[in-house]
C-alpha cells in the first residue's frame, strides 16, 4: 500500500515540540539561576550588614583594639584614642572652653558615671566633657 501525502509535515510538528520543550527547560534554568543569584545576594547582604554592626558596635574589633572617643560638648576638640581591648587610657587630654571650667569626663551626656584613670575599655566608648561656669563675684 502506497503512502499518501496528507500535506502534514510530522517532522515539523516533532521539531516544534522539541524546540518548545527546550525553550521551556531553558526558561526554567534561567529562573532557577535567577532565584539562586538573588538568594546568594541576600545572604551576602545579611552577612555584610551583620559584620558592619558587630564591628562598629565594638563587639568585635579589628586587632583587638577599641576606640575611645571624646565629645567635648562645646569645648576644644580632643582626639580619639585606640586602646587594646581590656586596656586603660594612657592619658586623657582636658579640653578648654571660654568662660567654663572643665569638670571631668563622663560616660553619659548627663554627668552620672565619671571616668576614672583605672577604668578599662572592652568596647568602643564615647566620653562626654562636663563643664561648670564659675560664679563671678561682684565688688561694689
């Protein structure tokens, strides 16, 4: 029996199905790679942000050192100092301010806990200057 040509090209249909299946697989691969890339970027972002906060907060410090900063609250600038974790400040400068007398360094802006020379530092810290204004006596 002779084969009849019905005008349908079965090889075209099979090739089209294969192309469609291959495109579908490529699309799935692209989506998988995109999801993987987004996941990796999210992990790196979390690690980077966590590291930044840990190191900047003084929980972890590079080289085992911490930074002691000085806020002179209106007085002359005092340079920050780097000390080994658990170490003491070698010396602390006293700032100056016109019309005021320096009263000491404190751990808070409101003078509650005063810095003492034997204090040790285990994390980054800011010390705040306290000032008082001397009373002027008037003579008449």
